[in-house]
C-alpha cells in the first residue's frame, strides 16, 4: 500500500514538472516573440529614418547647388549685386537650415538605435537609460527653435544663430552619449 501511494505521488510530481516545463516554454516563446516584434518595429523606424536622412541629404545638396549658383550669379553682375545678395542670403539660410536638419536627423537616428538595446537591458539599466534621456525632448524643441531662427537670420546674426544651434546640438549629442553609456555594451 505504501509503495502504491509513493508511486502515485511520483507520477503526480512528474506530471506537474512536465506542466511547469511546458508553461515555462510557452512564456519563453511569448517573450521571444515580443522581442522579435520590438526588434522588427525598431528596424522599420530605422529604415524610415534612413529614408528621411537620404532625402535631407539630397535636399541639402540641391540647396548647396542653388547657393553656389546664386553666388556665382551675384559675382557676375555688379549691378544686380543687391538683389543677388538677398537671394544668396535666402539660399544660405536654407542651406544652413537643411544642414541643421541633416545633423539633427543623424543624432535622432543614433537615439533611435538605442531603443532595441534598451529592450535587452536590466530593469536598473532601463531606469538609468530613461533618466539619461529625459533632457532629450526639451533639447530637441530648443534645436527646432534654433532651426526656425535661420528664417530670420541676417548677415550680421548668422554667427550667433549658428553658434547657438551648434551648442544646443552638442548638448543633445552629449545626452545621447550619456544614455548610451547606461546600456550594456553589445
């Protein structure tokens, strides 16, 4: 009788162990599926950002060509120098603004590449990562304002506008580097 009870208990324990193994495998599969989905979404966002970056590069090259054309035309005609200077100023504003968008896109791409890495991080690392990224949103808004300032920049204020943009961009790059440093190396 004792042997029968012992064998029955062993069968129940083995059955529970198999069920537990199946449940653990199911949970692991679900976690793997979620990680794969997150990775796929991150890749799609990176691809979209790359397309935007490529378009910005093309636009910047076109704008630079237009700026070069405007500059050569203004040199060719002394009588039209006042009009050409205004056109060159507008083209320069546009070129600097496009270049700024391109640089910001590069930083944003670096930032978005950290997303998949943060998924794999520990809870402590994720918290440090999120805390390190807190200033990024405000810095991006400041840079957007800097880019808008190019629209009204004069020949005299170009250096000031450019210096402010470069300073604010450097702050954002530093924030991205700090956030990246909180994640484990992969």
